C-alpha cells in the first residue's frame, strides 16, 4: 500500500513525543508499505536528519515555515473563532503544497498526525486516518483548571475551539487513533487505541558507558512543553524541599531540550538544568530515581517508558500512570501530593532493595506491554482493513 504520512513537524531528531511516535510508526509501517512524507518545519532540516528519515521514506516534501507567519495564522484563527494551535500550522501555502504533493504521489491512504494537520487534507478524497495522539482539548482543560486571569480566559477559548476541531476531525476522517483509553473516552469510543512504545534495546542501561549515580533524582522531557514546565516547578518548589528535610544533600537533574526561562530559573546548588543532551540516556543513567510529578497534560508519558526501560525505579502521579496502566506499588510508585511524592522518594533512597525491586518490575512491565511493533499493529490494521474492503 502507498501511504502518504502528513506530520506537523519533521520527525527527527527525536526530541518531542509526537516526533518520536511518528518516527517509529513510519519506520515499522515501511516494512510492508511504501511511505511518502509531507510535513512542515520552522528550522532547516539538516542533511543527517533527512538521511535518517529517508531510510524508510520513498519521498519527502518539507514546507519551511517561520514563527512570525505561524503566529499570524494563529491570530487569524482567533479572529475567525478557530483553534489557535490548529491555526498556527494552517496556511494557504501549506495547503496548496500538500495538494500538489498528494496529486503527485497518488496515495492509497493518507495518514495524518494530530488535529493540527486536518486543514491541509480536508479536501482529500483518499482514505484518511488521523492519529489524534492525545486529546488536545483535555490537555488544554487541565492547563485551564490550573491557570488564572487572562491565561485562563485564553485557555478556556482554546479548549472550546479544540473540542469543535476534534469533533470535526471525527466527521472528516475515515478512522482515528489515540494513545490511551482516557483520551479515547474524551473523544469517541470509535477511536482506536494505538499506544506508544519504547525501544528497549536502545534505552538500556547496559548500552551506554556506565556512570555513577551523580544525582538523587532525574526528570527528563521537552522543557518548553507546558506540562513538563509545570512538573519541573512542582518538583523543585513543592517536593524537593520536603525531601531535603530528610536527605539534606539530595540533588536533582532536570534534563531535556529547550528549557524555558521558568525552568532555567530553578537551577541552584542542588538542582541542575542540563538543556538539550546529545544522548538523553546519560541523564537517566546518572540518577538512581526517576520522578515525573505530572499535574497537567494528556496521553502517555514517553519519559516514563524510557526511564523504566533504563532500569530506573519510577515515581509519578495518578494522572500519568493511569494511561500507562502499571501496577502501583509494584512496577511504579504513585503519589499525588508533595508529601506523598517526597515520602516515596525518601523511602527509595533509603532502601536499595526496594529500588531494585521496583526497577526490575518496571522493566518487565515495559517489555511485556510496550514494544513498538505491538504499539503500531492497531494502526497498521486500519490500513489492511481498507485493502480488504476493496
């Protein structure tokens, strides 16, 4: 089958969750299908990055955009009552470029990632599959509930606009997928669950030079993403002070690309902000405990999959663990208040046997439930179902 993949971002390097998901989905789909890629990018795609994706794509078309133009598009969407983030990626130039590329490729099916790409393909007559990935409206509502003043009003507007966009997508696409059951419940029972996966051979503590546990705690993620920014602030301001009452020399590493000023300002004697790392595995390997105190966001946390695959005992919240489905107290440890999270961390630091048990259970859980081939299978089934219906 000839599949035209449509992404809002070039899927490499793997520094954002949507790029990681798209990269592995397309890589595995290419084993049985011809993959063509259409996407936009605000930065020039480097030759090495292009070569990495060309390994599994027959042809790639990238539309260069710029931030000012995208912000203008978002402002137009606001004037017209549409979603800001759908508008951010929407432009007449991109829509025209997509139509030309689709006419050239003549695909059997179009596979789109995220509701942001919907305006580009709405006029397409092909069999269309949309990967919502997360329920973006649910993510926005959670942010709205923790915001105040003008930001709360803006997020309330975006929440309602995204709800309309997601409903329109359910009517526009022939099939849809989503990462977790919670996101499915928020969107539609007809949406197929296609979870994330993790490369357990790559995210393997033995695959990199061993380093000592320099830090007590590590938290990784894209540090320009609002849920990660909130989690980092919560960890430093609310959880770590309680931990340090019991473990005065406890240290924390916050690692990940593009840390916002709000994250950089958290740096101190006991808190290190690394920024982008050439190999994120070194951050996982430098600590003895991974903590992801997520309070907002949606979908599945790739950072938890990676940390568990790296053999780290993981501490998180109910919000993040529910989509994951790990047994609390066995494969992962769950707390929802600063006091609960701090107690779990202190107990783990004090009990090496418990750290090892939770880490071993977590790794076994990941290997049993989150391989990439198993994660991509529900998506590929949708394409085979289209072939069988002909």
